[in-house]
């Protein structure tokens, strides 16, 4: 299918999210849409999928102009979309999920399960999906769930498949499998629009790359372009992808975690007997695929999640059983993983958010009253220092872009003397330009002698920041390795292999991403 | 057939879909929405008046012959009713003082609900808190005999304490056990209502020589001083002071910062080291005390003896006042004044035009209905810009 978007424009109020975007997707091509968060990728795809209506411009499929006013229109025209968050019913089987919404029935409304079963098996065989039609969705790994989503789209005869940030939730090995799936789809003539901001993946699989910045197509690139060139196109200026940092000069251990065990709300052991040590002046990165206990580990350090066993001490002081406030006061800075949820209060002003955990103490408060002048002054200074783009410090935080909202959180946490900085996914959702800046700030904090613990699922970030890497798998630390450990080895450890196993296997079976 | 994806709207990322923003500050926008709601409510009320008016009904009988008769009868019915409503509320010092008197407990009760709102709590219990305050205040008022000033002060304090306890229990249960405040406050309302009914049959509370549920009249020394020969009393001034206090607490104190933060995002507040439970307890203690203050205004200001009707429907009207006032102290005062005026004017309207007093209740309800559905008002008055912030939160209501 030949898909052509021409002059697509969409604005929200005064903001032009998409400005005369032209895009041609040839049959059987993997077309990467590369751009920072907020560049307008999602808006464009939502227009293509009928979730948003363009203000002007047209969509042409196989030479015919079409109107797409709803997702069902899009499906009718052979456009399928796999969202970043899956739309599956966890307690249904794979086949049932595929059936959902267009149940084939026998007489008297009896569901024809066989048909769905056969369909899944057939597609699974044809593309090598390895999906069991009778497995419950909640029991299968995220990577397989994603394939179920793809099958769903394919059963609708999708000839153009939009994958929105499909790798965000996958392990390196699963990403590799996904790349395989994408290639097989392509061989069968399906076109793929692959939305991402990760340069390595783009280079690994794209046939063509279109870069979008601030709602405009700023250029096309070949997969042979270097990461630096792509990043520059994306950001609009030269970007230093490698964080400039001196070797760490670690001092005494600041954070000591011994035998830490966390049982989550559902009764699962989220963190399983973890020992960790972070020394002053070093960055320890906790690597792992989403959902392997890193989140709970960070929350337990802050006292946000009750612990079942173990001790946490800061500078020799036992923190076990202390409240979150006491831990913050003891000198822990915390950048929570889900900032939109835990990091700030959207309806509060920028200034108020910048003192969310500082407002009680001088100069911002005296225990009874707030010193609004000081809060304002502080905000002005932080906005300047961290280049937070806001109309004014009294504007609600909800008026800021996602990246700037995150800067507010980091600015707040770094604006007081720290012994330990715990940052979960410190640059998730931040544009490349800001990543550079935030990474530098974190390294600077380390150089000031703060112990830094980073939780990240992105190997790029870990490679850029870490002095040592602790890999977590199913709540356990499977190994603590030096920062220069090869990607493939880290990837295997993230899938549960021990240090030595990972080393051996990685040499024998290099992955697509690992070899770039 | 293939509709599966339709049912699955894209998980719109925290999309920056900028709302239509006007140059107006948010308070002005909220004011406009409220004003539009009032206008709409008056229109709805006008229809009810027309439908219920005898002259109009007669004129409709010969509508074909003289259609203008129906129109003029309708107009005059509406005009008369609203005129007497306005005169009864604002036509001179006595009506105005009556409006302010009616507004007094509504303002304090409204503040009790607003403060809890801002902390993320739906305080349905102003009624019970008010009754608890009234019980203690009246007891101190009639059972103790103390010098002037001191007696009033102690009676007021007793009322505050009564309300604070009744509210504090809710906060404590919520903080400790997670019990939903809506359930707890509703149940505590019943407890307070029947506790009051029972107390008024006991020797301690029942006025000697009476068989009906009524207490002795509170001492002169324990009564709010009145302004001139009106019913308006010092409690009104205290209500305004309370509003200023709540404004200060919410916007200028560290505790208020915490309350607002917890109300807007409890998870972020916990992460920032705040104690969400503590915030709930503080908010409910203060809210209870405010409702208790309303109780003292009833029993030490207007009623004087304690009866089982002491709270009337003030505690419930307070919820609508707070809704209309968008959870802000100033808004609550204004809404309280409006409702007080409607109550006072409604009595007059009933006297003069036989339009039932319940019409004002309908007006109040419709106003709040429109305020709670800002999108509805906006679809009628297209010029209104979209609002942001606290008002919108209130419209969403029940947050766990």
C-alpha cells in the first residue's frame, strides 16, 4: 500500500502541533518517524489513525484521497496501530482478545472460538510470532503481549502498521525479536511506521528515516547516518551524546542496603534480599527491564513502600522505619519514576512545585507561615539555572511541557545539599537536548561528593552515567559489573543470566543492537 | 464488524493539548461561569413560576383568542415574584440584615466543606459537625452562668471543640483505616441528629416544665450581641473573620500548603515527605470547628434555645454553597451571601405573591447544577472560556 500524507496541519489553539507535514510511505518499507517528545509524532499518527482530525492537508492511499474520521475508518483503509500501552484484556486468552469486538458466533450466539484459535495459529506460524492462542494475556511476557497486539492489527488486514514507541517496555532480547518480526512483516509487504526517539534502534531497522522537530519535517536521513547526525537533526543543534565525565573518585560508602526485601501489594516478592552499596562520589546504576523490582527498591529507600526485611543505612545512620520526611531531611534527594504521578502537583504553580519538599524550612517557611517572596525568588533562580521554559513562575505546572516539568523535579531535588541522590529513569520523556543537560547535572552532583543511585531501563543512559552497574532481575541483583561491560552481556543479565553465563553467551550470539 | 479498536481510544499521553485560554484571570472566568449559572437558574425558575401561576393558567385557556394575555400574565407573574424576591433580600436595611443573618451559618458551614474539598475530602458531615457544636455551645450557654464576654467566648470555644471532635473523628478514621469520609460523615450526621433528639429528652438538656424537645434559653451573656433591633448578630463578623482565617491557612501557611498539596495530588505529597494522614486529620478538625462555629451562630445568635431543628438544612446547604464558591474562601462568602439573600427574599416572595418558598430552593439547586456542569453552561454561553484549576476539580467531585 502506498500511503501519502501531504500538507497535514493540526493546531491546538496557538500551538501548531503539525505544520504542513508531507510523508510518503512506500509498500513494504520500514519508515522511522524520529523526533523528540512533543515534536508532533503522536499527533501525526493520531490523525492517520482517525483519533484527531487534521485542520488541513490530505491523506492519499494508493492514489485515492481518503477521509479518516475514526479508528474504524483507519482499519477499513488497512491502517493498524499498536499503542504504547496495550489494549488487551488481561484475564482473556490471546484468542479471545483477538476475537474481541467482532465475535464470530454460531447460531444462538455461541462464540466460535475455533476460528479465532485457527487465525492466531496461522498468523503466528506465518510470521514466527510463537504465540499460544490459549494462553492468558496476563501470564505472557510483555514482548509477547505486544505481538498479540500486532496480530490483532494483522487480522484486520492492516497493510500499514503504526508502532508507537514499541521498544519502551522490552528487554534488549525482546527488542531483537521485535526487529525480526518487523522484518518478516516487511517481507510480506506490510509497511511499518515506527515511532521512536532511540537512535540505535532507528539505525538498526529503518529503511527510511523522517525526522520531525517542532511539528515540521526537518529532514530525511538514511540509516547509515551516524547517531550524532540524527541527534543533531532531531534537536536542531550539535549534541554531545557522550557525557563528559572524569573517572569517579569514590569515597566511603554512603548508602548501605542489606538483605532488603519488599513484598508488594499483591503479595509478590518485588525486591528479594538485595544488598547494595553506593559510595560518595560514584554513580551506581540499577539496570533492568521495567518491572523487575527497581521501582520498589527506590521506593523502599525513601520509605514510600514498607519493607519486609533488611536494613537501609545512610552514612552509618539506620534509616529503617523512618518516615519519608525524615529520610529526605537526612539528605536523600529523590526523582520518582512516575513524575506525573508522584513528582509534582500539576495544579500548583512552578514556584510552589519547586519547594514541594522544602517549604517548611527557612528561608521558605518558618513552621507557620510561608515566605512567598523567598519561594518566588528561589523559583526565578531555578528557572534560570535549569533553563525551565515557562511563561512565569506563578503559572500552573500543567502549562509546561513534559520535559520542563521534569526539569522542575530535578531542579528541586538538586537545590539542597544531598548525601544521596536517588533518580528513577531520570530522563524518561525528556528530549535529547535536555538529556544532555540533566546528565551533566547528575555527574556534577557526583563530583560534588554525593552518592548517586540511578535506576534506568535504558542501556544508553546507563552507559553514559554509570560508574558501576547493578543488574536486577525478578527482584534480585544478579550481579554488579563495571560500567564498560558490553551491551549484550548487560542485556543477557537483564534477562536473568549470571555474570559469567552472560559473558559466554554474548560472545557466541551477538544481537542486532549490541553490535552497532 | 471490526470495531474493536474503536472502543480503545489512544492512551493520549499527557498530551499538551493547550486549552482555549482567554486573557481573563481564572477567578474572572469562574465568576463568569457562576454568573451565567445564576442567570440560567433564574430562567428555569421563571418557567416554573409561569407554569404554576393561576393567572397564566387562566389566560392560556383562551390563548387562541388573545395570545398576548398569556404573555403579559406570564411576564407579570415572573416580574412580581422576582421583584418581591429582590425586595425581600435587598430592599432596605431590615431585609439586608435578614439576608446577612441567613448567610452567616451558610458561610461558616460552606468554609467547612470548602477547606475539606481543598484537602481532597468530600465533607458531607457539616450537618453533624454543626449539631455537635451547637449541643456543646448551648450547654455552656444555658447551664453555666458567667460574666459577659467570658461566657460568650467559652460558649463559642465549646462549639468549636464540639465540631472539631465530630470532624476530627472522620479525619482520624480516614487516616488510620482508610474509611471513606463520605460514608463516615453521612453516618455521623445520623448519629448527631439522633444524639441531639435524645439529649433533648434528658433532664440535663430539656427545659424544665416542657415536654417537647427544647432546651432552656442560653444566658444573655452567652448570646451574640445583635446589631440594632435586627436579627443580625456578631456571628456574621466572626464568619468573615473565619473566611479570612481559612484564606490565610490555605494560601499563606505551611500547613495549608500541605493541605492543598495533599488535596491536589496525594501521591506527590507523600513522595515529598508530607504525611497525608496528618493532613486529613488537620483538615477535618479545622473543618469541623468551622461547622461548629456555624452551630454556635444558630444557637447563640438566632435560635437561643437548642431544638432538634437547630441545624435546619444548613449543613447540607453548606455543600452547595461550597460548590458554588469553588472551594475558595472568597467564593464561599459570596455564595453564602447569595444563598442567604435567596432564603430571606424567598420568605418575602411567598408572603406577597404566594410563590412557594421552595422555588428558592429550586433556584439554589439549579445554580449549583449548572456550576457543577461547567461544560453545560459553556455550551449554552459559547463565549465563556475554558477554566482551569480548582473549580474544575470540584466539578469532578468524589475523589477517594
